[in-house]
């Protein structure tokens, strides 16, 4: 029996778990299933239950929940030796203060450097620090966030990238890539929310290099549904692209819109089921 918790994918049995914790009935259904299909928004409790009681679960979110947030992703990149900007991660402000006092790792990173909160997307909570005053303001924001119950941040090496980043989307072994580039070459953020344009056609050789890097990373981690952001430094200096972050929720404009994305997910689920000897 194939069980779907995905609202748009109809299987032999379908359950909606949105807005609630999984219960004993859900567990019983999972135990009977040969395969479980989950939505991008599945809560960790449901995912863990599925992984405990069913051998085949799509998507594979082990890395998402074992290495949560930007702090967790930085640790995963470091653990696997993936190319990644030099990064200092902190679970809370006191960790920064205890280890580095008032000077902090920017003494080795220098300015400019990048401050990132552990949460957020589309550039929210990401700041380019050019001066000590910028750093003090970022730490002030971190203190205010902790007072509201939100903890964790990164300080990261700044990688000049000519105002563009490469988005590589993995959908069950299929890779789609495109650039997000700003018309203003001095811009810091390269997300669509801040005005970046989608570019599928430029530097296809670099796109293939980025896709190969992502494919290798996904082979090691089992990730089969996520969008990766990569930066390419000045190519005159050589070197590989850098991983920037993993997005388990991601925009669909560069994929041709939501309808096309849903079609690709449907096809991906069919390929995945076929690979384990099942079909809808």
C-alpha cells in the first residue's frame, strides 16, 4: 500500500496531517505502508514517525531535520568537507561572547563579512557588515531576537560574486539550474525579492559544474528535494563554487511556475516509486 500525506498526490490511501500532530491512526497507516509520500511542509514529528515505521519515505529529509537551520547546514557542509565560505556558527549570543569576547571572529574574517540569522529566507536576516558599527548593530539584533525566543546566527566570509548566485534544484535525481543576477553589479543580495533576474542560459559550463557538485552532495546526504544556492568567486583565481545554503522551501518562478513544479514533483514521485518497484 502506498500512503500519501501530500495534499496534491493521490495514492492508495491519503491522509492530511496539516495543523496537527500525527496520532495513533497515522502510525497504524504508516506501519501498513510500503511507501510514504510527504509534502514539503511536513512537520518533523510526522517525518520521524514515517522513518521509524516505513522503509521508503519521499522526500528524504534526514539532513533537513538532523542539521536544522543555517547553523545546522554550516555544520553539515563542514562535516562533509563541501566547499563553503569560511564560517563561524553560534547557537546563541553567549556562545559568541564566551569564545570571542568583544572582538569576535571578524578579526580573522575581516570586513566586509556576512551576518546571517539561523532562520529566514529570500535574504531576510542576512546582512553585509562593512564596519565595526555594522557588527554591533547585528549583534544588537541577535540580542533582541533571543529575547523573542529566536536563537542562532552565523558570521561568514564575504565572497564577491559579481551580483549573481546559482540556484540548483534537486527533484528526485533531476537537476534544474539557473542564475539569479542583479543588474546592479554592486548589489549584495541576489534573490528575486530584491530585484534579481532569472537567467537560464548564461555560463552553462559553470552551471554544469555547480550541478555536479550538488549531485555529489545529494548522493552523500540522501537529499532528493531541495534547492541549493551556490556562489562562484572570481574565476580568474580558480577554485570551485561555494555552497551557500540549502532551501527546503523554495520559489518556483525559475522552474516555470507552480503548475510546472507540481508536474515535476508528480513525475519525480513516479520515478522514485518505480525505483523501489512500486507505482501509483
